[in-house]
């Protein structure tokens, strides 16, 4: 019964994550959801700004602290190892849903592209960003990233095992294609409001900081990551590198941890 309940817990966490993911598409893109990023402004501007910054900080702390090895070790004293990733996924989903629920639009407008071509390019960029996020997740094992592989192995009575460290597709071009996708999503909008700018600036800054902690953990767990990192750019494809060492491996599975 413990195996079944663990699997059901993991499946529920996965479904919650998918629902949150779909809501995020509408929330950031301002369509199809009851409350979006640029809904009508409400309340004093300064109060709304502090509230939004607090919500973003709360998500950043949850997402990063729970991804650190020390926290993972502590967590597995409370929940089974097989359910640890699902717990992280569920906590991340709840933190995001709370952000969506309590978000306070600020109003204001920085630019508003009127041409049909310009809108098509920016909406195309938005769709491309989400597609890149999904593709990057699947090439590094989508189900492991969201905890389903772990609870499925537990249900079958198998021991847990880490994935091998490899460099699939996009990970040979940049080290963090998943984060590239998120950045494209955050900035691809034909109508840049003050609200959207605050969101894009803070989330982009968080990504750049989180990468530093994540790569430190990756090197500690996979020493070969240092050789992979030398020739492969972090975010921007084609940037020159000081050394040209052939990458030996690279699934940044922990990247989603910062997912």
C-alpha cells in the first residue's frame, strides 16, 4: 500500500504541475485565465510593487533552497527518497499558484507594438519560448525531472538510480536551453507594461543567480561537468570560449530543479 500511495502522490504532484504550467502560459501571455499578469491595476502602486516583489522572492527562495543538496538530505528524513522530487514539484506548483492568486498588477505602459508583423514576431517568440522549455525538459527526461520516474520505479519495487550524464541536442549548444526558453517567454510581449517589466527583470536576474548555485552543485556531483562547461556557452549560443575542451557529458538534470 505504501508503494501505491507514493505513486498516487507523485501522480497528483505531476498533474498539479501540468495545471500550473498551463495556467502560467495564460497568466504571462494575458489570455484564457481569470486573472493575468496585466489585469487591471488595483490598490496603491507602492503596495502592489512590494507585494509582487515579495511573491517573486518567495518563489525564488522555495525553488532554490529546496533544490540544494543539504535540503534534499533533510527532506528525505521526512519523505521517502522516491517521493522527494515529487514533493519539490508540488511545492513549486503551490508557490506559483499562490503568486498567480495574489499578484497585483501595476499598470503603466513602456511599449505597445501596433503593427501586425511586429505582434506576430513577438507572439511567435512567446510560443517559441514555451516550446523550447518543453523540448529542453523532454530531452533530459521529462518524467525524471517531475518525479514520475522515481515513484514509478518505487511502485515496481526497483531501487532509485541517477540518470547518466550526457549531452543531448540543445545541451551541446548552450548549457541551459531550458532557461533560455524561460527568458524568451518573459521578454516576448508586444505590450510591455511596468508590471511585465518588473516580472521579467526579477525572474531573469533570479535565473542568472540560480545558475551559479546549480552549476556548483553539478560540478560537485559530476566532476566532468567542469570540462563540459569550458567550451559550451551558458545562455547565449556562439559566444567564444577561452578553452576548447570537448564536452564529455551533460544532462543538467538539476536544471529543472531550478524547474
